[in-house]
């Protein structure tokens, strides 16, 4: 083998082959390293000595944008701030500036329907584990071309399994960290078992969460139950979903809502099992090889999905942030 020393032009050609994966989905990226936004996917790069890469020392958030409005954005920013506080990570900008940068990046991308990921890194400069060596924290925004919720819930539902991957400690689970190795292994185990989701239980045997989503059940008495937050991330989708589900209590479609410990037996015997994320509801109809309820998506799953769609389209101002409002004039 004879290795070549490559030039900048050879790597950053207009359409390099190495950038084919994701090319059509990456619309814009902001980097505080460079101090601006790029729209060519080949330029959407992060230095290898950034601690977010070589040590997993960073946090992130994801929020959807539908018809030009960021959904539950302020809730995601609040959780970003909380994650930074828990791991003693100084944000590179105040929250108002982070909000402005994120929304301007979405505006530059020009997509009314998309997904947005925010990343805050400890910083760059070496490959050591010491979090005090980086001179300053860094901020990245990536806008992804995608539409959420338009296809409805999976008509046949999905399957899930109980994972054998150890659950994160409570302290760690409550930080939206970029260190997702255990989460990735949960996905891998589910994939190898022809399931869509792997489900964690805490050390006491109570329902926890999926790798990247929250989980809830509807029991035979029509009570919507969801886990306590001691051992799971405070999912913004779950919290908003619970708020929306109060409409189903008023209409009599649910008898009540309860945040409580949930045993595996209760999950097996439930009438519905739901996976919830940002603006989405996915019904689990088979769990560990057993049918949940009728074995088909249930009425609460459908109604809650409808409520999410309405909320994303015409919900109150505290959950819908208009992108154009934050575009700065030259």
C-alpha cells in the first residue's frame, strides 16, 4: 500500500463520493468553530479533536419544524440548559443567542418542514479526557430534510422487546448526552430480533424507556400510565403528550393519567403500549412475542397522534415558534 497525502481540493470537491450518505438530507449547518453557516454537505464537518467526538463530552437536542414553526423549542432549550448544568458544561452563548442562531440556520436552510439537531461540545484542542483542557465550549446546529407525522401512525403497529443492555444510572439518564453507546446497543439488539424498539427497565424492574423515545401504556381500566423520571430522560414529547392526553380524559376516552412505577406484567396486560417522541406516537402491538391488547393500534394511540398533529399545526404560541420572526434583517 502506498498512501497519498491529499490536498484540500481533493477532499472538498463540489460533490465528493465520501459525502454521498446523507447528502440530500443535510440542508444547513452552523458551527461556532467557523462562526457561520454552510449549506454544502461536504463542508459540514467537526474537528476530530473536539471532545464531543473523541470523549463523548457533549449534549444535544432535537426538535421538529412543521410548516415554518419550531415545535416545543423552548422546552428543548430548557432541557439543553439543564443538561449543561448537570455536567458543569458552560454554554458558549446565552439561551437567547442559541435560540437566534438555531432559528436563523433553519431559515437559511429554507425548509418549512424539517428536523433540527443542536449540539454543545466541551470544546477542542486535544485527545485527553480532562474536561478543563478545552479553552471554550462549542455550538453546532444541523438542519435535516425530513417531515414528521405526515404519514400517520404505522397502520399495523410495531414490535418491541425487553433489552438485555444495562440501563444507564439515573444521573446519567437525565442528561441528553451525545454518548449514546448503550442506546445504540439497544437498537442493535432490537434489530437482531426483528423488532423496532428495545425497552429498558430500571434496577427495581419498573418500565423505563426506549433507546431514543419514551414509553407509556394504557391499562385495561383506560388509565394512561408513564414512568417516573428518576431513571429516564424527561422526554419533551412525553410531557407534551401527557398534556394533550388530558383532552382524552375530558372526553371520556381515558379515565385518568398517572405517573407511576409500571411492572413488566402490567405492560404485558395493557390494552395499548405507546412509544412517544417529538410530535409522534408509535403503537407497539407486539411485545416480547406477546400481543398487546387486540394486537392492533388502539384508539388512544390514534387520538393522541391526531392531537399531536393539531398541536403542531395550530397549537398555542408556547409550543410553536415562528421561524420567520427570528430572521434578522441586513
